C-alpha cells in the first residue's frame, strides 16, 4: 500500500500565501502584497513562525471590518485560494515540492503514472 503524508499544520496557510496575485484577487483588495505585509520570497514564507497568524493578519488588513458587519473568517478563503493558486508559485516552496514528489512516487507505485 502506498501513501503520501500531508500534515497541514503549517503548510495550509503557507501554501495559501505563496501565490500573492491569487491571494489578493480572492481577498478582493486593491492593496499590494507589500502593504499587507506578505512575505516576499519562498524562503521568508517557509521561515514564518506562525503562518496561521500571518495569514489571519493579512486577511484582516485586506478586508478591514466595518462597525456592525462581521468579517468572514480567514479560513473561509482557503478553499478558493486552493482552487485558484498557481502550481508554479507553490513549487517555489520546499514543503510543496516534497509533497509533489511523494505524491508522484505513490502514483507511480500504484500504476497511475508511468
């Protein structure tokens, strides 16, 4: 039996931050990645001590709440980002490349890839 370990404790939010163009579009903001405090390189992203908190802060800066209105939870954007993020941007992250390599090896072992 083949398997691929994915432990999304840190990866989920880190991967969501990897494609800044996608993130800004999904959040519906006119602010730049720099204005929101988005890390500028894959190396910086992978060194984040708390990617979940960084993601939450960026979402809150991109979508400031108004009195009497509830802000959507930061996690509510993850599915959309996951659907639209560019693989080429995710591949800049070591953790994603490792996942991709392990997935490819498992698919080959199971006969789904040549």
